[in-house]
C-alpha cells in the first residue's frame, strides 16, 4: 500500500493550488459570475499552463489521476470555466482526428470546446460551458459530432455559470472522421468526466469545511468561540469524514480502472455519486456553521453552496448513478472505460499482507469443522480454545508482534488483511483484537516478568485478555474511573485493587484484565491513573454476566482487596495516560466494522437475487449506496493504516472508526427495511443475516469509544478546533 503522492504529483498539485489561488481569487470568481460565469483571461492562462492539454493521447501525456489533482484544486477555488469538459474535449478531438486548427485552439485555451453529457437524440439538454463554447462535442448514435452553436446568453441559473440548454436536433452537426470506435471513446470520456468531477466536487467540499472551521474558531457566542460547542464541532467532524472518504474514493476509482479491478466498471459512478452527495452535505454544514452570515452574499461560503450543488446536478439526479453502478456490479452491464494511465498510488494491503491472509485462509479451511461453523458467533462466545492454540502454534494470532515474542514481525497491514479472512470464515476476532492490544502494551511498557510469562502464553493461544476501562458512571470517559489501587502496607510492593468495571467483555474466559485504576486522588484527573494486569482467578474478583440485545454476553466485574504484584503494573505509577494513549491508538485504529458492513451488502444482494428483485432500480440504488459507503469505509481504514505507518495524522484512526460504524448503522437499518418483512426472521444468510447485522450495528457506534468521542477527536485534529463540550 502506498497512498502518498509521488514527488511529481505533489509538485503538480502544489503548483496548481498556487496558480488557482492567484488567478481564481474569490474576487475574480464574483466578477466572472457577474459577467456570465466565465473568466476568459483565466481560461487562457489555464491553457498556457498546459491543463487543457493534459489528457492528450501520447507517451508524454498526463494520466487521469494527475488531471484529478488539477480538478481538485480547481474545485477548491471555484474556477470559472468548463475546465474538465475542456480537458476531455481536447482529448476526444485528438482521438477523433479533428481538424488540427480546432484541436490546437482547444488545447491551448484560444477556444472553448465542451461536451454534451447526453446524446443528441435526448432533446434539449443543459450543456456545461455551452453559452461560451466555440464548439460542442455530442454523441449522435455511433458517431461523435461537432456543433457550433450560435452565440447565446446563459439563462439565470443557480451558480451563475455559462450553462445553456441546447436542442441538438435544431443544430447543424458536423461529422468527425475519427475512429470507428467513436461511440466507445465518447462513453469512456463520460466515465472520465465522472471521475474528474468527483475530484472537483471533493475540492469544493473540503475547502468549504476549511472556511467553516476557521470561522468557528473566530466567532464567539455566549462568551466563547462557537468551536467549543459539540453542536458545531461534531457535525463538522462528520462532514470531514465524508469528504475525506470522497477524496479517497475518486483516487481509488482511477486506480481500480487502471488495474482492471473487480469493481472497475462501477468505480466512476460510485465515486461520482459519493462526491455529489457528500459535497452537498458538506457545503450545507459549512454554511450552517456561519449561521445567518452564511446566507449573506458578501460571505464566500454561499458561493461554494451554489457551485457544489450546481455541479452535482448538471448530469441529472446523482442517485441515478447508483442504479448504473448496481447494474454493472450485479447485472453484468458494462461500459467502455477510459485509458487512465498509471495512478502511482497503491490501494489494498500489499503482497506480503495478502500472502499472510491467504495462509490464514488455508489454515481455516483445513481446521474449521462444520460443527464450528454452525456454532460460530461474532462475540467472545465464539471463542474456541482448541482453534486458538492451533493458531498460536502456527504463529497466526499476532503477526505484527516481534518474532522473539511469538509474532511474525510483519506490519499492521498483515493483521488487518488476516482479520478480514477471520470475518469471511466466521471466526470471532474479539479476543484477538484485545489480546493484540494488551500484548503490544506489555511488550512496550511491561516488566520483564510479564514479557517472559504472559506474552508467550498469549502468543501460544493458551490465554486471552479482556479490557477493564469503562465503569458504570463514566462510560467513554475512562479517566473518570473510580476503581482504586493502593500499595499494600506490608512493604511487599504489591497493589490492592478495589472497584468495579463495566462492559468487561470476555472476562468469563480471559486469564487477566487490562485494568485502569486511580493511584493518586490528589493529582489531576488524567495524571493520577495507572494500568495493571489483574488476574481474574483471584478470589476477590466477581464476574457477573450482562446480556445484550445483539446476542452478545458482556460482563460487570467487581474487585475487592485484589492483590497484584508490582511486576503486573504496566508502565510507571501515575503514568496511565501514556499507556492508555498507546493502547487506544491500537483500539481506535479503525476498520473493525468494514467486514460486517460488506457482509450486510452481500446478504442484501443474496436476498434480492433469491427474491427476483435485483433488477428493480430502487433495490439496485439502495444496495449500491451501501456498497459505495462500504468501499469508502475500507479506504478510510487503509488510509489510517498508511498514515500510522508513516507516523502521522492522529485523526485518521478515529475518523475511520467514526465513519465505518456510523455508515454501517445507516446501511444495516436501510437494508433491513429494504428486505422487510423477510428480515424479521433470524438466521445467517440473506435477509435473515440482515436482521443480525441491524442489531449488531447498534453497538458499533459505542465499541472502542462512542462516536461522540471520535467526533471530538476528529474535530480537534482535522480542523484544529479546541476541545468541545
């Protein structure tokens, strides 16, 4: 996996950010809007920069990904002109052997050539840039033809753009000699238009959020900056997650097409729909952050609201693209795809991780009996000691641990890839997640005794761990814990622990609990805490079951005069903040729910096919929306893994978990309702599985910290907002 831009790509993006920042200032955008929505001086400068010629065929041409970077930056600055259409029109003119004079003028900015997005036979249609175009390329049956519309004024419109309605049956159309494949070339150009427009909309949405974040830090209400209110910060965090997902999605879509991936034919409509709906939500949220001022014409945010919604609507209802995607995913419809060139970024887990995942899959397929599969459960209740020990012996439990501690010395990608196999095969990963966190913490902070005793037994699969963070009164505010630890009076150095923990899942099976306790009542809240490894077979420990409505057992645990040797202390006394920060980085790494989300989509497809409803547009639309959000969840997870390996972005993990759990909940409920009333019956397949996923989704926004906690983390890290309350 490599999600970083190459040096050349970073330079290209930076160059155009500066270029558009200078020549497409908001003052010039406003002036252009007053004059019909087109900045001819800017257009000629764009031509001189070579942007309109970027996609000309040839070895020296730029790929679609590079063009996407330019389209993204143009979106940030609301460039006044049909840039994307101009890029693709120049490419088509070259492919179709148009007159050299027209190609030269189009690719250098001396002329404006644009695209009609619907076929000539479709009747009057809105043409982007049509009001100022010297020529329009339009698909007419098997041929691509050229229209030279007479000069016409753009009607008053939402974003003040040079759009116009053209009925090509009333125009004189010129034949282009071109390729016998003219129709395929034009349809491929429309797919590329969706990709570049997705990048363009993403740039708009992210820039609008930046403006909102800056305003929230400056504007005071009730004696403090409005950024300190969760009602402001949390919706912005949601939109930051959506728009970051959109940014990843258009990049993935180009890469998927370049590599001929399984979803390559559906990638462009998926990315386009996601960017259209995400940017529409983001600009609204940004405008709402400005309050009444967001409505005032002198504030720039309203420019982003109008432009983003106008661009998203020019092709028609964006949700229609979900039906297109659904037909391509599940009804075997195809479309010509553009030659996008090399993206130079790599999505997925990487060869080493995939090889380890396949080793894990082979192991499961050999070892899992039908009895195991019949009784498998997603929670700790599905833990199987015999299987766990066999996996430990094969060194399949904790691949990212050092070899000397029973791991494989692989990176986090290997663990992530393997856990997807666990999901596929129905093997519970609860104990793996937690024991991995605990083992890493012991290796990093623990005593030599724990490293020599506990870590090897975890690696061998002989024991498992559970977590003791939450308490009945504190929930996600783990540092409000009241469980106490004091050193014994007998000089032994041992610690005496008294208190209660809630949601101690797996305590009925685990050897020990990774427990946070208060060791200094005089210290500030976060500074007086220490982490201990507490054996659960101590007579002072009581474990009481708590059963949940998603068929999962968790526990309340009680500790009375539980004696723990000092060697079972993890990290320094009162140093729990550092240890917990390390542990939570692992726990909040994101991605834990991409598998259940994918299985919900697969179950919905299974139901729709068996019910004969997969051909219904409404069914395709809703399942394709869920599939697209699931893809965004995967991409945000991969982004979190990539940035963690690069040592950056503390918002990436919480953002992945926030988006992944919230989108799972949204889609699990929607697909449950789509397949109703068949979903009322419990089971493991099709509609019956959707019933389970709906119930399971409810808790995913609470696991590992609630969505509210993660929204605060994202708001602080992404926007630089102060802590919200």
